[in-house]
C-alpha cells in the first residue's frame, strides 16, 4: 500500500468532553451514531469511510490498511492526539488496523465487529457481492440490509433510511469495501497485545458475527466482552440505551 494515497475523509464533530472517534460500518454513514446520544458525554469525531456518506475518494484502494491510513490522515489534520475509538462492523476492522499500524487509542470498542480473517466460504461470498453489485446494486442492498436486524419490520423507518443512503453509493465503492474485507488479515494478536484496552460488544442473535464463533475465537483472550440480548448486528438501533450504557461503563 502506498500511504501517499491516503486522503482526508469527511467528518463531523459534535458534543463536549473527552474525544471519541466513531467509525461506522459497511454501507452506513455517520447517521448510525445518532440513537446513542454520545455527544452528551464526549466530543464525538464521526468519520465516514471511503466511498461512504460524503467521503468521496478518488483513489480508493481496496484494502483495510488504506482505510486505516485515511483515518490517520484525517485525525492528523485535526491535530487530535488523545481519544478513544468505537468501530461498528467494518469500522471495527479498520480501527484494529489503525491501532496496530499507528498506535493504539486510549481505548477501543468493537461494536458488532470481529478480529479474525474471513474463512474460505466467506471470501467466496464477498466475491459474490462484488459480482452482484456490478450488475444490480439495489438488488443486493434490498436483500442484504434487512438481514442486519433481528426484526427488520420493527425498524422499518431506520431500515428505509439506511437503504436510501446506501443506494446513493457508487457500486465501485461498495465493491472495493467488500474486497477490502475479503482480503483483511487476522488481528487476534492485536487483541491479545492490548487486552485491557479493547472491549467487545456482541449481539446475541448477530447473523454476521455469530455468538458461537465469537466465543470460540476469544478463547484464551482476556478482552472484556458483553453480550447484548435480543439484538442482531444493529444494537445501536435495536437497543440503543443498553449499548450506550455499556459504552459509557467501559470508557469511564
């Protein structure tokens, strides 16, 4: 990866208090953080990943290290040196890469995310995403996004807003993000190295990050993990008050 390609990403800042960097997940934008009301407690620096929201990147390199380098460039431009970080799903992958490459933030929370490399079948599925998106982006989005929620009908308005925003994305950016996730490397050593500073928030019914798999992969690790009952992959929308409480408990 050529770090000279790194670009400053779109961001927004709200709230007062200690700095908290927030990185959304695949197909999302900064609006995903609104239900958590974290600006009441922190100065929230919300950064949109390449190709998502208003982060239009000319040379989108399809890799997690590239995304991490863009996060680093953005934080350097803001001259922010002390902060905690939260990453949802894809955002968690990027934060682990950032932590390993550029130095760890004070604390990191993986929100409905994981730290292992895709298995063979998952890599095949990521390629299928690319093949489908290039032919029919909206078909992919209409099938994929409802599956993020345990009960999508219960979150009809949120899901429709998520779909509307994702449908504005360039298919090439969706594909680049999918390939970046397909090619990412394991960060189990990162969790082991910083076991007291990396916290996992896991959804009980998460189909993308299954609880059984998380329990298997965290055997032998000392990182704190909390399981949010009755949620899928979108706890920030499904049970925001519980997720917020767990975030505040860990950071404080």
